[in-house]
C-alpha cells in the first residue's frame, strides 16, 4: 500500500464525493493506521489546517429479523463527502440521488443521512414541522407507552405479530403488498401520539381496542406524512410516464423497506 500515492491522487483530482466499499468498517481505519505508522498525512478533508478527527457514533451490533448486523462508525470528511456504499441502506435502495433527496427533505447533512435510516429522516421532518408550528419539543424522548395487559396486547397489537417462515424452497408463492400502507393509514385516520386516546373525543374509532382518535385537530405525524405521500405519488406517476417504472426513487418508502 502506497500511502503517498493516495495522498497525491486526492490532491490532484480533489474529488467532491468519495465512494467506498466498507470504508467505514475497514478501509479508512486501515489507512489511518498506516498514516500513523509511516508518519504521513493525507488531506482527507479540505480544511487548510490539520484537525483532530473524531469518529461518531461508535460502532454497534443489533439484531433484526433473525440476524445480527454490525453498523460501523461513521468516518465523515470535511469539505467533501464520503459515502460507504455498504454502510448505507438508503444508498443501496436509491443511489446518490436518493441520499441527496432525503437529506434535503429531512434537513440532515448528506453524509449523516447516508448512514441513518428512513425512520430517522421521518423523525427529523416531524421535528422540523413542530418547530415551524411553534410546538414544544422535549429535549429527550422519555414518555413511555400506556400500560397494557396481556389481553390488550393480544387485541391491539396484531399488526406487530410476524410469523417466521419455514425454511426451504417453495413454489407458487404469492406476495401481497400495499402502497405505503402504514403512512397512508396514519395520514387518513389522523393517527399520531397526541391524537390517539385524546381527552376531547369519544368516537371509539378503533372498535376492538376501544381507542379514540381526535377529530378536532390534525396530528403532527399526519401533517408530516401527507406531503411525503403526495411526493411519492408524483414520483411514481412521472416515473411511469417517462418509462422508469423499475427505477429506484428516493422517497418511495419513507418509513422503511417493504412499504412501497
């Protein structure tokens, strides 16, 4: 490995965007270690003065759908973008266009947006909406859910019940999908933390659970989701019109995989 050659390459081409594969997890830590070993310095950033690099956040492992995943810490550059293609769900689903689109909508810096989830983007949009409307935002989320008995969970939490499929290879398998089902339901039925179980309405719109949903004010979640759903519809309509039916779009699934 020629560290000097890498430095000369960056200095000569001065790229705005650096795309890597496993750059966060292995490549950049290896190069930083080589810099220290050979007492050399590469101009990863465009700052004129050397800066003490801080890696945020730390790497973590998490369990999802029967597998354990490792999320490497973010190695973010100053003055140019570094996108690790294997450490970015959004880049893998929608490419650079999708990362930029979501960063613009969520008002999150591009390098950070590339390493976060669509759910984080939605949360940022909700905070932005609350700020615009003068709604107080808690410093830390700490409000627990209302206590539910085992019977309450059995009745009201059926949507979260997922059966693990049998292992094997099967034929004649059908798939049923809905166009952004969860965000559409929340927007249509005004589902939001401050509208469910409100104290001013007695409509019992959720029959089995007996939950009420406010009919006097629109919740922050529907207000946030409505323009995203409208944009999603517009993107799909125009994508079909110009023959991009199968092309990835940045906001087709704002709340995560499998809802588009």
